[in-house]
């Protein structure tokens, strides 16, 4: 794993956006894996800036989002469809037919999960997968206990994730209990490069475990140690528990 400790959230957003923008400039039909949550919002804003000010072209870009809640429609204010549209897609020149986000409101979810996997394969895999991290170490909605053998599927959210996401729904009771998520296997096998973003002190334990801990399904992000091309970009509060930057890490302080 490569580790970049950014001074603050602003810098984390700038570094990640720049990496993606530079990649897109070289590969105009890049396939991006995208994440929701508050952490990547700054990165999306910077990418919108590159589009507006420097004409960064998204017209051939293909995207696959990690996850969506089950039981809410794309128009629900807290759906990840809505989030992605409002935060990013409606501000760039991406073609709607190139956007893929699981649907949590349709019957035959299992069939849909299979088609999602197939669509990723048909696109040639994911060039850059952006990930956030939950304070319990989840990635996408792969909660503790998720196996590295799991593909896109319906998952049960843990109590801590429900609580963490209650701020968006206003009331914990309104947070869906189920979600569709790309699996760890999907992420590990289909991503050529992974950029994981972590911001804030509440992520410090998860970040430390992911990088310095044993590989364990109890901390799903630690399974990323099995991937050869992962860059973790953490701000100083999220990186504060790292005991040492060991030799296997190519540490870059900016
Ligand atoms: N499914 C998403 C994850 O993909 C995201 O990484 C996590 C952290 O969110 P935040 O960045 O708001 O802390 O939240 C949700 O659970």
C-alpha cells in the first residue's frame, strides 16, 4: 500500500482529484468506480472545477458506484442515485448511459447483482476505484464479517453504520437496514488501482487497522492489503493512530 498523509481535508480532496484528472486526460474512456459518503465530496467538487475551468472531458467516462440502499427509489432524497446526481453527475458532461448505480427498488435483486458484475467485466474492469472507509472498517457496504469471496449482493447494515448514516435521514428509524454492495471480491478483482480516502479522527482506528493490522474479515478494509495497487490518502486526524510507517509502505508526506 502507498500512503499519503494530507495536511487536511482540502489537500486530500485536491490530491485525489488531481490523480483522477491526470488519469482521465490520458485515458478519455476510463472506467471509474465511485463512492458516496461525505469524504469524497471535496474530490468531486475539485473534479467539477477541472471540468469547468480546464475542460476536463467526461463524455466517454464510464462509472460504477459501489452501493445503494435497498427499498428506496432513485428519487429518494437520501438515495445514492440522488447523491451522485446532485454532487457530481449533473455538473459534468457524463453521458447518463455510462452511469451505473445498483437499483435498490427493483424486484429480482439477485439477477440485478449478477448483471452488475457482468457490466463491470464487459467494461473491461475498473481503472480507478475510489473508496471511503466506515469507522468500523467497512468499504462500500461490506461490513465486518464480509468475506473476500463475496461479489455484488444484498447486505445487512450493522448498527454502527445505521447510526453513522442516521445524520442523513434525520432519524435512525428511517435508515434502510439493507443495501446492495459490490463485494470485496468484486473490488479486489476488478480494480486496477484503488484510491481510498479517509478523513477525520473517527476513522483513525480503522485506518490504523487497515494498514498496520492483520488481514481480517473483521476489518474489511484490511483485505485491501491483498491488492497490489492501493493508495490510501488520509488527512492528519485520520492518520494519527498509525504507529509507524513500516518499510512495506511507500510513505509520502505532503
Ligand atoms: N456506503 C458508504 C461507504 O461507501 C462510505 O465509505 C461510508 C463512509 O462515509 P463517510 O465518508 O460519510 O464517512 O459511508 C457509507 O457507509
